[in-house]
C-alpha cells in the first residue's frame, strides 16, 4: 500500500524516464519507485514532492525545501578577481525582465529565480513562488523545470495575464539549448504549471517557438503580451527582436529591431500606451566584451511602427551606428556601456539607467564605473551622472514614484569581495530628475558575500520593493535570496523549511545615513 501510494504521486515523472524503455515500463512497482526516488534525491526534492513530467520539457511541479539561488561565473580572468563576473546570480541578468509581479487582486507578489538543487550550487533549476502581503509568509517554492545547465543566462522570467495566470518564460543562452513557456494551471497559483506549445509565424506558417534568449515579456491589460528578446545569428551574433501575442500561445512574426555590427544588448519597458527599448552595440572586430553607445526606440501600436524618442519614424532593423535612435555616442569617448534599467515616466517618456566604464576587465584600472541616467525631456536627451561603484556588473533598479521621486536600489557600496560584481545594497534618491542624488540608507553591512542584481517587481508593492541574491565574488558558494521594503528593511528568504509556510527573517536594521 505504501509503495503504491508513493509511486502514484510520481507516476508521471517515472513515465518520462521510462517512455522509451518498454522493459522498465513493464517492470515491478518497486523498480519504478526506485527510479523515481533516485531522480528526486538527485534533484534535491523530497520523495513526497508530487513531481510531474510533461513531454518535451521536464515540468517538475514539486515543492522545494527552501530558497537557494544559483552561483555562476563567466570567463576566468587569471588575476585576483578570478572571473570577468561571478557570484549569486539567481536574479541575473539585466537583460532578463521581470523577475517579480505584484497582483493586487490577491495581495501577493509572485516571483521567479534561478535556483539550484539542495546538493549543488551550480545546477540551474527554475523556481517560482510568492510573498503573501496579508500574512507575511512565503510557501515552499515550486520547482518548475530543470534547465539541464549551470548557465545563469538561462534564468526564467515571469509575467501575469489578465486572468491571473502566471507565465514563466525559460530562456536560453544562444541556440544550443531549447527554451520553454509555461503557464499556471490555476489563476494566482504556483502549485502546478503546464507546458505551452507556443508557436510563431514564420514564412506565413506557424512553427514551434522553442528558442529565445534574454526574454523580457510584458503583459499589457486588455492587449496581451509584448516581448523583447534576442535571437543569436539572426543574422548578426546578437540580434534584438520584438514579438506580440494576445494569449501567450500564438505569437507574431519575429521583428528584428537592430542588427548593427556584431549586435546588441537591450533593456525594455512597457506602459499603458507605449513600449520601448534601450540598447548598446558591439562594434565590428572588437569582440563581444566591447559594448558602447546608447540607443532608444519605441512603439505605440504594438510594434506596427517604430520611432525615436523625438518621433522620427524608423526603418527596421537598424544597421548603422549613427542615426535618430542614437542617444549618446560613447564610442567617441572610449567608454563601454552596461545597461541596468529603464522606466517610462508619467508622460511615458523614457528614463534609462546604465553604467559607463573604460573597459570590461574587473579591477581599478577601469574606474570610474559611473551610474548614469538618460532622460527624454520631450525635446532632447538629458544625461546625468548619479554615483559610482566598483564593477561593471553591479546591477540595481530604477523607480519613478508617484510623488516624482527617483529611487535606485543597488549594490553601490563596496562589499566583502571588492571589484567583483555586487557589494552592499543601498538606496539612493533624487528629487530633481536625476540632477543630484543622495544615499538615504545602506541596507546591508558586513556581509560575508556580495549582494547582486537587485530587481524591481512590476507594480512593486511597498512591502516587497526589490529582490536579489548574494554569493561569493571569487569562488563557488551558497547563495541566499533577499527582498526589501520601500523603507529599506531587508528580509532573507528561508534556505530550509520544515513547514509549508514560513516568515522571512528580518535582517538587522541599518540606521539612516
């Protein structure tokens, strides 16, 4: 009876393993149970995790034992900083948006992140959960998908449709791995997801949509999804693209936005009537570590036409470095541009947040790393410096609040691993459209690991204003996840849970500066 009960809860997972092995499908219940339990143990999932599988992607739908982020590194540097960048990158990268969405209908902030197995800090598992603003609790998070990689470029992103269904877009880094789209079975519920057989229009035919990188899905009320993403070698190395869908299942033809030289990174935003993207470019012959210039384009009709901020209609894809989409020519100044965040203000005019530096390598030789804003005034671009930090991959979020305050939550303060990504988290504010900035509070201090990639939820609630992870900047480590409220009080999500719900622990309060 016990064996039958245990196996029944995991029968679909076993079927995934056994579908091509007739002898195993014909095998005993004990053999089937052993296979299932072995897999669950390897995944770090308790045997009662109610795991499920679907053809094409391993949709696990199991409850994890706690909140653990992935540790990831990119490009060994052969110096004291060890890597070009590294650390706890569960909410990486800046070109993935969004990681969290607040839904007032149920008073919950839903979020996803790049998690990891209980016995490994390098195996990427897609995790989904929520914070309940009425109870102050979080559930055991849902393990959605094993992405079969250690690459945090494959981190998931999240969106919520008009009916409350939670959508998870599982991105890929290039074309060597597939991408997936999942939708929650029930509205405002993360217990069970189903794989969506998404299709796109190509050559007047519907074809499977199985590969995309750097996905940024925004849901516009009453209209559906608008998505900015990257397709590799389409035709340039990193071609930035755009697509729409009324239902998340059938998608439009992929529109190439820009393909200048070796391509681009982009960050996007969507309002009620407009969607826009800011991007840099990789100059030909310099390699992908070189990224410079700042561009911006927008649409007010779901991608039918595109214009510069000044209203100049554009022919896409853009293929020349100069033109009306150019915000600032940083190549002439010999500076790299690292994109961080973009917002549309009350007039739906763009404000872009980015870092400039002298080169891609870590360390003081490429100082200063200058946090900068570019704001469209209605007639021109206004570019202003904010503050400095010590790594190109320090990443924070920009907020434009109802009273006109601009706020940045970012790892701007030197952390335990100086000149590696991240540091200690601080809040900066400006009350004059970015002309001057004041550090109003430091949120973390004396941390053992750098805090990295503070992300702003869509429609952020004051009690859950940013989410991020930590990790050692120079060697593999565990990674915990944190969130803060608008005032800067920080809570850590529980790494281990022995109950279905838990209250995130409040970190020691930091005094105002």
